[in-house]
C-alpha cells in the first residue's frame, strides 16, 4: 500500500470531506448541512488516507458520552465519516484506518467504540457487534386508534418555532438520557443537527414543525416543557380526498401522559392518513396504545454497532441486573491486548473485571461481548447461534441474566 495515514488538518477538510461525499454517491450536501458537519468534526480525532495529494480514505471519531446499563455515562468514540475511494479498494486502506483508529482510541483511555454502519457486513471483522436495533412504523391513522393513559388530557400542547424552544426541548432530552442504555448525551453543537431542515431533509414535505407539551406547575424546568415532537407534513391527495403523511423526526416526553398526548396529536392532524417514523426503540410504548398493531407495519433493523476497546474497563463501567461471577475466554485478533481470560464479578451496585488464570466458564469473541454489552442481545441467544460456548454448566444462564436489560431496551436516538 502506497497511501499515507495522517491526522486531519483544518486546511485539508474540504478535500477530505469531498472524498467522503463521493464515497456515499457523490450527491453534494446543502451548504448549511456541510457547515454543521465541518464545525462538528474533531480534527485531532480524525484521520485521512492520502495517495500523494489525493485523499482516498476518511475516518473520524466523535467524543461521545454513552449511557450504559446502570445509568452511567461512559466515554465512547463515535466512529463516523468512514469512506474509501473506489479507486483504492482492496488495498488495505480501510483496515489500516481501523487499525490506527482503535490504537488511538485506546491511547485516549476510551474503552468503547460505537458506529452506525452503511453496510453492516463490514465491521464484524474489526470486532464490532450489533448492540441495538431500531423500529420503523407506518401507521394507518385513518383506522388505528389510541387508548391513552390517565392524565393525558391534563397535558397542553402548542405549536412552537423549533429554534425558539430548542433549549427547553434539549432539557427534556437530557432528562431522558440516563433512563435508557444506548442514548447519547448531546454535546455542544449537536443540537444543530436536530434542526437541519434543507430541501433534501424535506423531500417534498413541509418545513420542520414542532409541538411542545406543557403541564401547569412548571414541571420539566422553568419553561414548563415536558415533551416535544418534531415532524414534517407531506401533503397528498387521492381519489377519495386528502391522504397526507406525518413524518416524525423525534419525540420525547418525561412521562407516559406527555408522550401519549404528543402521539395522539400526531394521529389527529387534519388532512393526513399515515404516520411514519423510522427511528424508534424496539419497545416503543405507543405500540401498547394502538388498537391494531398490524396496521402499524412495524419493522426492525440494525442500528448501533459496539466494540469493546478495553474489555476490563468496559465491563467495569456498567452494572448487572443479577449477581454474576464468570470467567470469559475472549478472542480478539484485531486488538490482541484484549485476548485471554477475564473474571467479571458484578451486581446492580457495580462490577470488577480483571485478568485471571482461572479456568474459563464461557468462550466468545469480543464481537459477542459488544453485541451483549448494552443488554439488548442475550448471551443465551448468541450461544444458540453457536457464537458463545459454555465451558462450565450453569455459567451461560448466570451471565445471560446479569447482562440482559431488565429495563427499557437499549436505543440510539439519532445517527452520527
């Protein structure tokens, strides 16, 4: 390979980013969106592969805080903007960038790396496991009805300019972050991504709209906002009349009544007959309120892929819903510092994970540990697939009970 890897320099950003855009089809982004990503780029955490003066590979790593089981926010590298020029495929460019990146993440003292994959088949060989899924729905609101919980009628809704209520909405989001593993604490600047509203984002729909939920007494902060929904309306007319579509971008509420009030509003918007959402948790509560699940057309797909960069530190950072005392034999060819036996002792109060010479109870690769880490994938199910091997009878059941989430399913609220 003749390419050179180096940290991204500010003066090279346009060339670097143009390579990324080309790798994803070459359709230029609107200037507003491009500027948002330029300001969010962390130059000292981004690398480029260069063939002479040509940029032929890109990779970045945002500095994130990720909620893990137990509610702690753990530093995680958000791997992003990965692309290789089609002229330089099968030359080891991607492998060399992944090697450099994971070495860097380890040197920064970060125990986790996470990403969303444009092609999921790519990242398993680098030790990433599929840790969360997301739910998409297309709800026939002309036929599906909601049964809302008590208190819903006490919630007041009002339209608001998305930018003017941004701080209040971000406060609601921040309250929700500790409640569910997989959520990202929003770092400064990321709120701008939530308001991107270019022609490409609209795709023929309305500008971004926002409705906020409030309750008398000011709960949820000085603004009184206890929930919000951001959405667009795509108008359409058929032979029978209005047939518009509500396109939900995001919805958060601090309690069931706030969330139900927002969903009910979205169901009842005039001149619409369908509600579409593409990024919901797999245990989305609204599924328990609808009259006909089949007419919601639920579909589950992959979302967050997670890698343990430091096995010991990562397993110590979360808690376990049931007591667990197990020795893992970990395989990690790409990051050999993780290979070997680790004893994990943990419970709902905390955990210890250290190297050990004791006999192994379970054998698995770091990829399976990454898949199970947030509690959305059971070690037992991975064992059924032949991905985890039980070496001590009873160890699989013990570890599965400790790892698997007892609360809400892990969920990534937005891409990066």
